[in-house]
């Protein structure tokens, strides 16, 4: 038998194909529906590997480490785009592979950001190219999705590709308009383990049933507790927080400063609730509204009301606006009332080049293809919105919801925005070592279970090393506001643990090493990633229990790291105000400075974050995966940041 050189090369290339991405199980709510016809056309998109990502941490540390001579010298967006654009070698290698596989050069286009190659292919072509099979899957509400269980790439091409869509991800948006009626869903719960997730977490991050939303306690009569610090162990108010962390009321509003709160439709605030809160806790803000940045048709809707729709936004805005007053607060309202939005959709609006990576099978598509009341019929917002100096988000996914490639690409975008000087704050979750809704991961099936056993379920983006993850504390029952706090164990438990995706960042290495050396957890690799080589979270914490919040015309107690995150974001905004007044830059990515100055925090040494049928991790001296470095001591942080250039 004889082979030509060309056929031999093809044979060798075929034999060197390697698995690039793979999913072993389907996410909850999805079922196999049918095999696709070979003649159907798929919009293929290849995310090219960005250059210099191996130096990303070094670049970020250069502008954010307190000992760096370039501290605070944040990059321009143009500098960032040029530094991380895919190399010529990467583009040429992938194009050559496509052409040699039968995809004509004229069919291949490059995104404006240079980070993606796009082409249409029949199912037969795509399956042959990636050595896979594409199938049609159907969600329980009737929405279709095209995906494969895994795909292969030639060994020499694989290092140049992040991921390909359609691929193995299942974070297709489920439009709220066609979702099951709310009254048929499990009701809101104040228990640590919430209702089971009915579908993939990324499908409805703003859903009124989302496990990442805060938890509601009892309605209360606030008479007698306003501004009285002796009640802080039962009722947290703005003055309680100022007393806990020793920060003053805001006094100035530097035009160069800014603070953003991100909300995902249908989550929305009610102006009447803000006014009720302000009338009691910040009188000069009555009738004050946040500055609205409407992304992809996002509006503070009032059609649907109740704690499941208003609790998160009311909580975030009432406390953020009060704590930084007179500085203004920007509200990023993301997604329309039909399709909703994801974290990627928000990032798209800040960085038009990132928008080029949107996948029609994963991220929201605008004009909204579903139509109907509340549908946004305009073009998708790709760029055009400015990032505020601090951005707080009280929503989150489970790390296990998404593929590693998807998460790494999003995490790298937080890194880039950090280089530009933006501080990202995310809540760490409310179910201890378990995931949203209290689920853990079955060690055999890898599916989510009821949370009574299984593998710990870390949160994303909290595991991304380029954001600041915020856990929760509480005042010890019966103690005064001046007494040391403990990890939150009332209604919610501070989310914390270790990543299964992201390596241990250098700025955190000493803290994590000390934790394992001095306080080794009593669990093995069957419970969590105990390699001591991966990112730990949270980074720091703030109070997350017994918040007094005006919701739907009454005051209620609210619990969650959803409260902790905007409080920390407010403190960071006040630090920015002080640095700007001194003629300095804003604080940008804060983690290197925080870990270099652990004495700027109140160390939390009591309490744990139980979950998955275990006591979870325990709060100990130094950093721990329950409350991180501890809670802020504003005077110490202020002194540290004013000493920096």
C-alpha cells in the first residue's frame, strides 16, 4: 500500500488529534432531543488564544502591588488591546488548519477585536473538522440548544484555541417570558440550603428563584432602632456599619470618582422603597435616583414586584447610595424583560472587543428574537459604556456550571479591566462550602444533589484571581457593635473554599500556605481541591446578617453576602475619594495590597461555613476560606492607601 505525502500528513494530523473540551453530563433541565441533519448550517466561532496571558498576573501586579514603582499607573484600553491580541502565529496556524480541512479562505472572517475567527459550516463539515457529533438538546421549558459532548483538535492547533462555539457549554439564556410561572416555583426560603436549582445557573442569573439572591427574614417595625447602635446585634443599619468598620459618612463627591452596582433584569429597585429607606436613614436623599446605564434594554421594571424581584436591588442601592452620599451611584441594569442577561453581556457593554466573542447559542441575542412585551428591539450594546472605578455585583454562578475555558476567558476580561483601574467586587455565596441553592456535587454522577453530602461546590467569579471576593460576618448574638464579629451563621453561611479551575495567585500564596500549615482542614481530596495550588476565596468579608431594608413598602430583615459586597464596594469608593483628593490615582485591583497588609483587617476567628453535610471550613487566625483576611478597618486601610503613590 502506498501513501502520498499529502495523505500521510493528513493521517498523522488525524492521529495526533487531542480532546480540547469535554462534558460528561448534561446540566439540570436539559435532555437530548435529536441528531442534527448533516446539511444544517452552524455559525462557527473560534476563540483564539490571546497572547501574553502567561504574563497577565505580572502586568497586573506591576500596577497594583504596593511595592511596585508603577503602582497606580493604570493602562489605557488601547494598550491592553494591543498587548493581548492573538499573535500572528496563532492566527496563521488556525487559518491554515481550517483551509487544509476544506474551509475556503473567503469563508473565514476575523472579528474587529482580532480575537475570533468566524465561518458558517454545515453540520457534516463541523463534525468532520472537530471529530465530534452535534445534537439538538431541549430544555424543560421548550428552548432548543445545539451542543456536542466534546470535540478534538490537532495537537499543534490546540494551544492556539481557547474554545469553539457551538461547543460543550449550556448557558443558553432562558427567556423569563416563557419560563414557568412564578407561582409554580418553590417559594423563597430563609434556610441556608435553598430550593433546588431547576436549570443551569447561568440561564437566569436575575431570576426571582436564583440561589444567589439574598434571603428574607421577618418584617419589622423600625421604631426605636433608627441610628441607635445598641440594637446592631439584631438590626444592621448604615450607622451600625460605620461603627463596625470605623468609616465616616461621605462628605465629598469628586467628579473623577464613581461607584457602580450591577443588576440583572427582572431584578429591579422600587423608588418608593428607596425613599422609605432614605426618609429614615439618609433624609437628604429622598427622591434621589441612581444614574441609570441601561444595557441591552435593561430597565428597573415594575411589572413584577415582591422580594424575589426587588429584594436584591433595593438592598444594594439603599446601602450603597447611603454609604457614599453625596457621591452618586451608577446602576448598570442589564438585559431586557424577556431574555435577561449574563455576566458576559455586561462585560460586552464595557468592552466592545469582548462583545465579539458572544455566542448565539450561549449569550443573549439582540434585537431580542423572542419578541413580546418587554423585549429589547435595538442592537446589542457592544462597548459604549464606561466602567466605574468600583463595580459591585451580588450575583454569582457555581464554578461547576460552566466550562473552564469559558470561565478563564471571562476572568481574563476582569484582569484587563483591572489593568485599566477598575475594582471588581463579587459576593462569595450564601451556602458555605455548597453552591447556589445549597447543592453539592455527587462524586459519582457529578450532578448537583440536595446538599446533604458530596463534593464542595465553589463559586464563580469568586474563584477568579482578578476580582475581590466578599464573604459574610455577623455580630455575635447579644454582643455590642464594638465586640469582635464571627463568621455569619444566621440564615446564611459565608461562601468559601478553593477553585477547581484557577491556580493559586502569587499575592495569595503565603496566606494559603499558612492556612494549610497551621490549620489543616479535616477533609481529603474527595471533598475539595486540597492540592494547596489553587485560588482560595473569599478575600475579605463584611457583615451579612440582619440588614434593615425597605422592600415593597415595608421594612424587612435581609441576609446574605449580597449585603456584604456593596458595603465593601462603598468602603473602596470612600478610599478612592480620599486618594483623588490627595491627587493620587484610584485603588484599582486591590488584592495585592490587601494581602500585603493583613493588619488592616479585623481578623475573624469564630464560626464556620457548613455545607455538604459537613461543618465546612472554620474561621481561624489569619486568612481562611470562610471570611478571608477579615473585615475592613477603615482608618488603617486609609493610612495604607494614602502612603502609596
